[in-house]
C-alpha cells in the first residue's frame, strides 16, 4: 500500500503581507475589467459624439420648418382677414351712400322737415349720497348708476 503523502503546511503569511497580496489581486482584477470595458466605452463615446450633434441638427431643422409653416399660415390668415375687412368696408360704404338712403326715404315717403323744433331738456337733479344701510347696498350693486 501506498502511504498517503503528507502535505507540509504552508507557513502563514503575516497579516500585513496578506493584505498587500489581497490588494494586488483586487487591483489586477479591476485593471483587467477596465481593459475589457475600454472598447465598449470607446464605442459608446463615439456613438454619443456622433449622435448628439446629429439629433441637435435634426431638432433645430424641424423647429425652423415648423416656424416657417406657421409664418405661411399666419400670412394666409392675415390676407384672408384683410380681404374680409375690405369686403365689409365696401358693404358699409354702399349701405351708407346718400343715394341709397335717398331712395329708401322716397320709398317710405319721407321728406326733409320744413320746421325745426328745439326741445329743452331739464337738468337732472343731483341724487343725495346714500347713508345708513343703503350705503352698504352700493357695495353689492352691479355698478349701474
């Protein structure tokens, strides 16, 4: 039979050296992880460097386009309102024309007055200011005097 081989116990590392070894291992692991992530980070950074200005350009272009459409729409509306105002002014001028009014007066058998009457209207009397409970009623009135 073969006798089991005895493994000699390794000498224990002092705590300070053990801490240094653990720190070196963690550092090596972090460095390796960063090295693997570096190409991904570079691709993402490049994509952002290209896409952000492109998106800004598209956004600004769409904003300029929408503003130009709004200007065209406003000009069209202004032209329509000006035409409508011109038509209404023409209609008012036609309805107020002295010839038309004279023709309407002739149809209704109206004539110019031969005698002018002057009527005197009496001066209105001043109303006394309200006092007592009537004074508070003026607060709730609708402003009609």
